[in-house]
């Protein structure tokens, strides 16, 4: 027989095998291929995920493909695209009945929105997650999902400085993971222990911090970004203990993982701790190098976050405008239909009358014409000459009035006065300073205060406070020479920064000098162009 015949038989056998293959097996193979590829070639992995989406016929496969893409973009730090793909998966989940998949999407979105600082959206999806998991029948899947949701709550409380509440949620997450028998939850369990280590580190409990970091380290078999965070945390513990040799070893391990990773959270943690290490041993040159690395990563992270926040704001604004525009169009259409209906009904009635009362048709027509003219004259100014631009302007006026009603001009003026008084004091150096804290001090809410700072101080809250703090310490350095003798860590503590590395990084941004270089310039008497107060409202 010919070779072409054998090829045909071989092709048919392979086709039947592929069709008979279990969907889960195909999915697992594809997922493993994407994961392996992503470690070497992320663009290729993204193409594979996109290919899976386009070639899938089953809605469930399409949803999983979207989540593959979302996870990949999360690892690159592109939260905008990550959230976009996850939201698409979330919109498709309504077409199928899969509580497990729905809970996975919900937890993922809760995490992404928390990472970009959209805490209300994050809380919304977390709450939805607790409702969704009630529909899960499999005990392993239920406990895994419950553990992840409690872990997410722990991160939320950690980000808001509620460390003891965070510990409570971590304990609950670990309790849930321990109940899982068949499913592998080692990574998630290790994640909880790593977070617990970080919480104890924040509470300066180095003993418990190290214990939990060690547990996490043992559970992580590969060099994932999480292991990098563990090494970074252990390095920070050794820095607090002033064990510089071991601190250096752990931080080198963390840096090796960070340099190969695209995870910006890991890079921020590692660079900040290495900066602390070099400042601790008095190596200012290397300390400045890592301060610059930290700042670059921090700026990149914030830029990606603001992309999502701005897009969400823009979408919300467009939706409101669109809804108002649609409502107006509907009203106009309804009124026009009613007008046309009334007119047609009236004309129909006229025709019936014409057959019976021909002798009065002319007078009736005359009367009807007059009535119609009057009717049209009354309605014409309302609809005939309205242009698209005028409708748009009216919409903008409505939106403006609504926005204005949220905060009166008197309230805005009062808040601006309070902020000016606040700048004259030193409350901004308080280590507990936060937007909710300051809003409470001014007897207002965070939305009003944030709006006034954005509008009148031309910056977000953190930038505003940081500039005030640096201005304060610069004034001290210029006018009180004893401050030039202080260690950088003391200066950082004086103006409310949690670490000297963060202080040095912000100082460099505001003044273009490192703290030590600035002090040297002051001591040398070269105060040209550096005694100018840096504008916090610029």
C-alpha cells in the first residue's frame, strides 16, 4: 500500500484519540505547557493562552483560558490587563454552573483590586466569594477556597496596619488548608506562613517571625517569587538582629530570585531590605544604588496601579454619562411617540367625522389646524432645535450639579484652611499618619479630604505628606547644625518615616540629593540653590 494511505490511517487514529481524550487531561497538559513556557518566554506563554481561548468551544475552557492570561499578566506586574482578562472570565461565568471556577475568579479579582489599592472593589469580591463558596459541594475545594478568602482578608488587614486582626485571619486560613486532603495546597499554606512571618516582623517579634518564615521555606520546593519574599524577610530579621553576615547571605538569595522575576512586589521588598543592609554597615555608595533600584520599581508599580485606577474612574464616568444620555434619549423618543400617536388618533377621528358631518368638515379642519399649530408651537422649542452638543452640555451640567452637591464650596474652603493650618504644624510627622487619620482630625471624610488635596495641592495624599516631612527635616538641617550630626535613621524617625531606606529614597526624589550628600553640602558652606524650601503644592 502507498505511504499516503498509511498517513491517512495514522491521522484518523490520532484524531480519534484526541477526541476521546478526557477534557481535564488536555486542560492539564495545556496548563503545564503554559506554566513551563512562562518561566522561559512570557510572550510565547501569553500567545499559548490566547490560542487556547480562540480554539476552545466549551465556555468553561474559554473561561479557564482567560484566567491563564490573567495569571500570566499578574506575574508580569501588568495589573490592568490581568484584571481585564479576569473580568472577562467573570462575565462568562454566568453562562455555566461551576461554583469552584466562580470562586477562583472571585478570589483572584479580590486580590488584584487590593494590589492596585482599590479596596472597595476588593472587599466587594471578597464578600461575593464567601457567598459563592456556599454552593461548592466538594469539601476539599470548599476548604481551599475558604482558606484563600481568609488569606485575602489577612492581607487586607495587614495593608491597613491591623496586624493582630491579620494574624486571626491567617490562623483561619491555615485551619482551612489543613482540612484539605486530596488537593495540593502547599503553596497557599506556605503563603500564609510567609505572611505570618511578615506580620510578626512588623510587630518586632523576630523570634516568631523567623519561625514562620522557616516553615514557609521548607514547604517551597522551587525558586518562586514567594521563596524570594521568604529570603527577603529572613534578611530583614537578621538586619534587626545586626547579624550582617547572615543578612547578606539571605538577601543575595532573595536578589537572585528577584532579578529573574517580573514580580514588582518582590523587587520592592528585596531592594528596600538590601538598602537597609548597606546603610546598616555604613556602605553609602551601595545603599544609594539600591535606593535608586527601589525607587524605579516603586514608580513602575505605582504607574501600573494608577493605570487601573484611572481606567476604572474613566469607565465609571463614561457609564454615568452614557446612562444619562440614554435616559434622555428614551424620554425624547417616548414623548415623540406619544405626540405622533395623539396626532394620528386625532386624524383618524377626523376622517370618521368627515363622512357623517361633511357640512362642518372645513370648520373642523380649520379648528384642528389651529390646535395643531398651537400644539406644535408649544412643543417645538422643547425638541426641534436641540442639538447633540446641547444635550451633551445639559448632561455635563447635571453631572456637575451632582458632583457639587456632594461637597459644598464652603466645606471645600474650610478644608483648605484646615490643610493650611496643618502644614504650619508638625502633625504630619506622626508615624500613624494616614488619610483616614487626618480626615478624623479634621472632622471630615476621606473622599472630601482626598479631593481637596488632589485639587489644591496637586498631588495624592502620600506624596503630599512626604513632601511636608522632607521640608521639615530640610529646615532643621539648615537652621539647626546639631541635626547634621544625627544618623540617617534618627532623621527618618524624627519626620515619621518607618525606615531610613524609605526616608532616603523620598529625600532623594524631593531634593535630588541623598541625605548624607545634602549634609556634606551644608557643612561645606555651599548652600547655593539648596536652601530653597521645596514646594509641597507644586
